[in-house]
C-alpha cells in the first residue's frame, strides 16, 4: 500500500484507526482504504453510522456555544479526532474571539493534521495523549501553557468514552479530570448505546463486532452506566438525552432515526 504524502511516518497504514474511520463517516479525506473498508463493513449492519457521527458533531457545536454563553472560554477536547469544518476553536471563537482550545488525541494522523491546521495559532494547540492516562494530559506543557486550570474549563468527551473498556476504568479517568478542574467547569459528552437504535440490538451488535475485529472495541453502555460519568457534576437541562433532544437548533422529529442512538449530556461542577 502506497503511503500518501500527508500520512506521518511511523504509523501503520495497514491497520484501521477509529479517528480515520470517523473522518470517513464525516466525508473527510484523511483516511486510508483499510479505514474505508472497515467503515463499509460496519455500515452493512448499521447504515446510519454517518448520521450518528454528524449528530455527535452537531451536539458538540451546540455544547460549545452553550459553554461560551455561560462564560467559559477554555476548552479541553479529548478524543478530538481529525480536524474538520466547524472544529471547537472555530465555533468557540465565533462566540468569543478570546477562546482557548487544547485538542487531545492518540492517533498520529489526527495529531499531525491538528498541528498543521493550528500552525501559528497562539490560542489553540494539540497534545498527543490518551484518555486512559488523564494525569499525563493534565501535566502536559500544552495544557499548562494555554489553559488556566484555576478558572472554569469545558471538558469535551465526544464519542470517545465508548472506546475505553471497563478494564481501563474510564470512570476513574473522568473523575481525575473532574477533580483537576475549577468549580464552574463543565463536562460535555456523548456515548454510544443500544438504547434508542432503530434496529435490533443483535444487528447493531454485528457492527460493534467490526470494531472488535480491528482491535478498537466499541463498548455499548446503558443510560444508567453513562450517567455515572457525571458524578460530581450538576446536570444541565434537559439532562442525559438522545443527541437531537439536547437543546436542539431544529425540531428533533426532523432528524434521522439513527441520530437517536446513544446519549448526550452536559454537567457543571459546583
């Protein structure tokens, strides 16, 4: 397989990547055939996967605007993925030009392209980091150089927690991030779930199996299990709901049935 000019050296382009599959679902161009093939296999069972990813991005944009409206202009986006139109720093700065953003991802392509997009931007940067090691993220020079953790921060965990297996204790990781943030900080997250899907769980499970096959297990959690990530936060109305129901810009009934798969919510630290 020929390595594209934009692909960083040292990455295995024969193995699919969650970030690059996500990029493909969103119509991006920074993915390899191996990523596209895995995405197409998953879509055989869940053809609405691109709609779900678009709903994730739409929720993220609404949550960012809400945070700025509430006076928060610092953002820590973990599992940020490959840059696409309408990134966090673009949305935040439309509301407040002084907004600062630190992106975090463990995918080399995502990090490399974030660096290219953000080159020369003094109010946004990217960290090569892993949600499973939150203290490494918090201790990074990028976070400490750009964000003031003594002031409220909006922590974004959009479509990332369902890739952290229970064996890695994602609840402790989220709690460590919470404890490092100042009172008034927010968490905004989305998480996949069998609840709300317009297809039988058995059929959806076959799509989940594709992710297991590529060694990126997709962990489907219940609404109750997802709610545990908000411990220590006060839920913002309307609470933990399907993505189209969180402070929508358009009527939820106009949304594709697949967009109601999983849950989204925002919490504020007292």
